[in-house]
């Protein structure tokens, strides 16, 4: 039954089952028929390559197709021309110049659309893909009329330990890094919590890793005032945003922190300890914090400084899981030693750490994706069914797609409207029901 009808039927049937079947079937016919109907296969090849789903398909079947066309019983130069024509058009059809979407393959950041950048994650996928580079502002997307503890904020662990940061001491730095963007970039991309390690060093307050409990010229990153001035610039330019600083504090100079915050011009944004709830009550409304311009929340790890400098002692107000490798064990969310138990409801805020003891950048894209979401659920259960308010990660933009940004969206969806994603919350939503926008 070698006629046009049967060939056409075979074409539409085989293109969904096996490209090789289609070409083997055509190989029974004359050279002219084979060549003609091979051209019918071009749209299918184009569709295969240009489809958004092709990113997860193997190219081995297509290799077999090309081989079958070229090496079939009617091998000739026309077949070669056919293949190269298809490849040329396919290459031209790939996304580029800002048209690539989430999970699309890319060759540079310029290929990816707004809010995305081009990343290689060899442990998860081949080549480069467009992944998220910016967060969602829940204040603007949904509302800012809820208490501060009803929101979730992406937080960068060791936000100051920036890859490529030049030495400010003249001595090459020998210490790990945890982030790739500077502080201003982190804030502009949606980070709202910054973990900073503060030390006395060289007659000033510095941000530093330590060796033997001390800051050294080969572990120091920069004077704290430089970072704090970046934060002041962001708060000044964004009058509706709130930033939280979580200090691992080794400063022994009396009133040393107060002085550096004053010198950086940040005291005008200071949220006072007197307004922080200590019995598990709700925090003030975000809208009131913005109206009063009290948009900088600072926590210290030194208990005495709450009394001496008016800087909130972190674990009076939040519970926190174990940091480092101990906080990444599947199905387990223990509290760190300084924190009360995760299910202590007398603390209104919940902080979840999810980063390795030794930061490994190649692993971050996998860790900041599905594994992070799993841990948030584990810690939700451990924290008496409370969702995290802060998620602390290394290399915050690295992911398999949505990453820490998606995790934050998930938390805000749960906190703001009981949805699985903040984008599913209608404008003005409040907790209690999931209202689709």
C-alpha cells in the first residue's frame, strides 16, 4: 500500500512514536519520494529543538535521525544539504537576547529574560540554563499591613564574604567566601536579611572570618562602615523596605557597634528594642514600621549589649536551627545551642539555616533547590507548625531554577494567604484562606 495516504498516515503516527521508524519506512520508496517526505520532517525537528520542553530531552534520537537520513539507501548530497539546512534554521530559532525563559538553555546572561541569569549547575543539568536572580517583594505584591513576623525574608549567610572582593589590608586573603554579589546587589535582588561577623581589628570594626578566634589581615574582608553605608544607601533609596542584620558579634570595644552604626548614618532607621515582643506576641505592622521610618532591625549574639547599647539579643526574639552540616541532615531540624527549642512559641521569629560548614559553590545550586524546600517543611514541623521568617543560605542565586527565591515565595504564600506560592495570593490577602489572584 505504498501510496500518499499511507505515507501521510505513517508520518503523523511515527513522529510521535519513533523518528527512526518514519525514516526506515520512507527508505523503501524511490529516491524522489524519500527526499520529498524527508522535507516534511523538518517542522517536527524544528519543533523538537525549539520547544520549551526540549531542555530535558536527549539528543541521541535526533542523532539517529540525522544518521538515518544521510546513510539510508538513497545517500546523496541532497540529504546532506537537508540536514545542514535544518541545523542552520534550528540554531537561528533558539532563544536569545533576553527572550529565554526560566529553565531555557542559554549562553550568556543577556539571553535570559528579566529576573533571570545564565547559570551552569553541572550536578543537575548539562550546559547553562536561565535561573532566577531576583526575589519577589511581598509588601508590594500582596500587602504590608501584617505584623513583621508574618513575612519571610531571604537571608545571606556571611553576606560580607564576597568572592572577588579585593583585599583591604594589602595581604592576600586566605579564607572561604560565601557569596558572589556585593551588599548592594544582594539587596537590589531581594535579599532582606544579612548575616555579618563583626570584630575589633586595626583600630576599627571590621567584617571578618576568624582564625583562633581573632580577625587577621589574611581573613579580614572590609571595614564594617563600608558595608553599613551600602545598607544606608539602599534604605534611603527604598523608603518602603525593611532590612534585618544578624550579627555574629565579637566586638569588645565599649559602644563600638553603636559608634559604627552612627557613623554610617543608620541610627535614623533604627527599630528600638522596646517595640520588640518578648512573649511570642506579634511584631508591629510592617506598614507602621515604614511610616515611622524604623526600618532597620539589628540583632547581636552578645546578650549584654541589649542593656548596654540597645541592640536586641537575637535569641530573646527568635528560634534558630543548627547551622552548618548539622542543620542539613534530612528529616531533622535541631536548634543551635544558643537558641531555645524550635517549638518555643515565646519567640515570635523563626530562622532556618541551610548551608554547609565549608562552603562549596558547585554544590550550592542543588542545595538551594529541592533540598532547601524539604528542610523548610521539616523545620515547620519542628517549630510547632510555624513557617520560617528567615532563610539563610550561601551563594543565594545559585539553583536549579527557582532556588532560594522560590523557597521564599513558598513561605510568603503560606504566611500571607495559606497558598503554596506568594504569587497565588490576591492583592490585600490576609491569612486564613488561599485566594487566587
